[in-house]
C-alpha cells in the first residue's frame, strides 16, 4: 500500500490523469451546460391598452421555479422588432393587438400572433410553453365586463423549494463521478504498473496474492479520497456547492470504491499497460456516468438508452447518491434496493477481479 | 521533393492500415458522443405521471375532458403518459423514482369547473433537476392551456387570449440540429488525432534521425504527414458520415449539401491536422495523443454552439470567431437552412483560419531553415 501511494505522489502524470478530466468536466459542465435558456423576444404593442400592458408584463415577469426569467423581453416598434428578428437577435416576435380590453369586454377570444425562429424544436417548445404559461396567468382571474373568469390552477409541491438550479445537480453528479472514477483509476494504475514494470514477477512469488490486492485497494482508497476532496473543494470555490449531507459523504465514498474497484482491476489486469488501461477506465466511467444520470436523471430516458441505464449497475449508485446529496436523503426502499444491486455487483466483481489478476499474473 | 512527399504519404497510409487499434480509437469517440448526446435528446419528451383521481367517485364530464387533454400527444412536449393509481401506489412510485410527479385531482374538481370556479390541482414533484422541474411545471401549464382553449375559449364560453404561432422555419428536432455540431467536431477530432498519430510515428519507430539527415527530409515529412492526415481523415469521415446517415438519421438536402459538407472538411481538417502533426512530432508517443486531442476538440465543440445556437449561448461574442463555431454555423445553414445571416461571415472566418495555418506551415519551414543555416555556420566555424 505504502509503495503504491509513494509511486502515485511521485508521478505527476498519474495525478494529472486522475484530476484533470474531472476538473474539465466540472468546469465545462458548470459554465456551459448549466444555463437555463432565457429566450430573447421582441414585443410589439399596437397600442397602450391596459390589458396589453398587463400581458406584456406577464411575459416579461414570469419566472421558473428556480427564479430564472423565461423571456428577455424587449418592447419595440413593429419595424425594429422585425429587423431584430430577421437579424437573429431575438428568437420570437410577439404582437399584442390593439383594442385588447375592448375585445375582451365584448366576450371575444383574442389571438396573439407570435412568430418563432424555429431554430430547433426544443427551443420552440420552450418558447411556446412559456407563452402558454404567460397566457394562463393572464386568463386566470380575467375580469371582462362585469364577470371574472377563472381557470384551473396547479399548486406545485416540490420535495425541495425553490427548485434547485441545474448547477447543483451537475456538481452532485460530478462528485459521484469523482468517487467512482478516481478509485477506478487508482486501482488501474496500481495494478497495470506492476505488469508494465515487470514487477509482477516478484509479486507472483508471494504465497498469497489477496493481501497484495488488498493493499492496492487501500492505497487506491486513499488516493481517491484525496481526489474527491479536491473536487469537492473546487466545486465549493467555483460554484458555491456543498452537499446537503456532508456527514454521509464518507459512507457514499466507501460504497463507491467497493462498487467500482473490481471492474477497474479486471481492465488493468487484462490490458497491463498504465496509459491504455487508464484511458479505457476513464471512458467507461464517463460513459457510465452519462448514461446513469450525469446530466439528467436516467428515469427521463426512453428506448435503448433507458435499457442501457437500467442494466448498468452504476445507475443505482448515482440515483441514490445524487438525490441524497441534493435533498438530504432518499426513501428507505430506494436506498435498500440500490444498495443491494450495487453491492451485489461489487461483490461479484471483486472476486472476479482477483481471479483474473491471479491468472494474468501467473501467465507473465 | 515531390517524390519524397508522395513516399511520406504512402508510408503514413501503410502505418495507419497496420495499426488498426489507432483507427478504432479514432472511430469510437464520435460514435460514443453520438449515442450519448444525440441519444439523450432523442429519447426525452414522454414522461410518466402518476395520477390520483380523487374525483372519480362523482363522475364529471369536465374531469374526463381534462384527463383526455392530459393524454393528448399534440402540441408541445413533454407528453404525459398518465398512470392512474391509488394514493399509496403513487407515493411508492414517487419514492422509488418511477415517476417524477404525482398529479392529485381534488374531489369535486369537475363540478367546480362547471361552476366556473375551478379547484386547484396539486402536483407533487421532484425539484432536484432544473430541467425536469421546468418540464413538469410547463408541461402542466401547457395542458391546462390546451384544456381552457379547447373547451372554453374556442367554444366561446368566455373571453380570453390565445396564442397563434407562426414558425419561420420547418420543424427540426434538437437531436438532428446537434448533428451539424457533431459532424464538425468529427472533422476537427480526426484532424488532430490522425495528425498527432502520424506526427508521433517517427520518434516511436526511431526513424526521425534518417529524416533529419535527408536533404529536404523534414519539409517533405511534415508536408507528407499533413496531407496524409487529411487524406486518412477524409476516408474515415466517409465511413463515419455513413454511420451518421444510417444510424442517426442525418440527411443531406441534395448535392449542394454534400458540397458544403466537403468544403467544411477541406477548410477545417487541414486547419487542425497540421497542429496535430506538430504536436505528435513534439511528444513522439501516440499514447500521449488521444486524451489531449479529445479534450481540445470537445472543448472547442462545446463552446461553439454544440447543444444550442451559438447566438444564445454564453460568450458568443468571442466564440463566434472559432473555426468550430464558424463551421457549425455554415453547416447548420447548409443542412437545415438555419442562420443564413451568419453563414457568409462564418465562411470568411474559416478561410482566415485556413490561411493562418498555411502561414504557420511556411513560418515553421522558414524557422527550420534559419536554424539549420545557423547550425551550418556554427559548424563551419
């Protein structure tokens, strides 16, 4: 164990390989993927009718559950708005027709024309839903003539309030990745190095290889803990994130090490070279993280990706880890089921890793 | 010189065909990226929602109508797949993450709509992920809008405001839109990776010294590897493009679309393969090539409008001058007719980068000549 730790500290290349991918994913996901789209829109008021002004206010003022404004609304005259739309400066053009109050008092349904630069269907969907949200807000409690009209509304009851911004989810998932990937890489480097440096021949001479592997696992745990704490501090400093259940993090960390070490040991024993094995382990971990809910909960997938996510045991680690880290805990049933699945995967992989390691070591 | 360059190209192609693992390393990341990025965006949009109908015992036409609207697959996604269940099962589904939300329809809901004073619905949902929360909230708002429009506003039962949408362009799924970015990233990645691999092969094989000794050997080697990297990238891009077409549904709008695609390759791949070759020559070890190339190319891709249009992304004022951003804009215009207003400027940006790489090539040659001349003078002294 001590020899492996010394080796790790003396080789900056290995430390960089352990930390750099996590840092890069963290920084880029945080800076570029965590932004909620605020859609730029030009609003043309054909007159200064009070109802039209109220509708324009609804469009400009509505926010998401986490407090992000839906639209970046700019009031313009028709020609300017059209010019902005054609120059690609705004995504949509909303024209609120003249005489809105009178038309509503007359009992009419008034259509508000919008033109959307349909860049892609997802952006258009967001645009339309936000418009519909604003119109619901306008139509609710609308007083026209002597009557007030109501529509069904929804009381949204979330498990946390306000809705958590996406950056928190990404930070939690990347911290989970840090636990699994850093322990996998540490195990990989410790084992593959023995094959690469041919020191495996000396190791094979020992009567029992289990303590050797155990020592490597302990060394990997220490290395992974250092990397995970580093990523935790980075997320704290850059994004202001800290887990809701700081005390439970060590338990999750040990769970992650137990779950991920076996597969990494198999890969390292088979590939036998530090860099290729490290890259392969990295790819497996990052792809597994992605499929398991790295960017969004895997329950949201359908089709092939959902099947892959359901079959990949890592999904069950991330599901509990991310939710517990963000919300402080998960239901006992979910924790137990997922602990059993990942525990079984880890319990199968560790003996398998030992068997593969012994076989490959004796063949050298 | 010409013979030396051709020999270098032939040698590079032989190296590539002999090292199939490198070819595999090159092809695997683009396919993985496609599966992960495009797969994610292709497969979201239909959401299970547990529905606890507390109004079931007093059947009402309004409650039935509301549930029908909830199930419709028209209008904007997410579409809900309601799972009607009792309170306890709904709670279990929620706890076990089998559903993101539980909709509770209150007793007397239908009658209250009939009376013109609707009771509030309740939606319990998980708010741990902003995008999911947004979809739950806005998805419900969209269905309520549909309900009110269909049965009240369109029926003339009350006054109100509706939206009349007019789309400036034809429908384009987000996953399809993202393919333009992935295709550009593939060109960049191949340029860097193949260039890096070819650049590293001389040091790896211990043949670098022979090249340095031959007259004009370094120039021929650099030029030959650069051209070979472009040629090999081209062949691999054809294979990958076929994968994109048959596996991920990419389609080209006629010969012009293919022409634009080829032009992007001609401008982008050489722009990145020369730095790739130079890096490979410097490190002299292929094992040090893939990781930085993947990181650089993915970084460039992400900041260049990979997921969303660049003009609505952070830092677009600066990032629009990146060759990747310009390439994505031109290809989005060529394939999907999106962003015509940016196409001309982006093409100029690409040409400028290409010219910059040519300058880099000639600049390096000049620098090497000066260095050799200085060494010769020193030796003569």
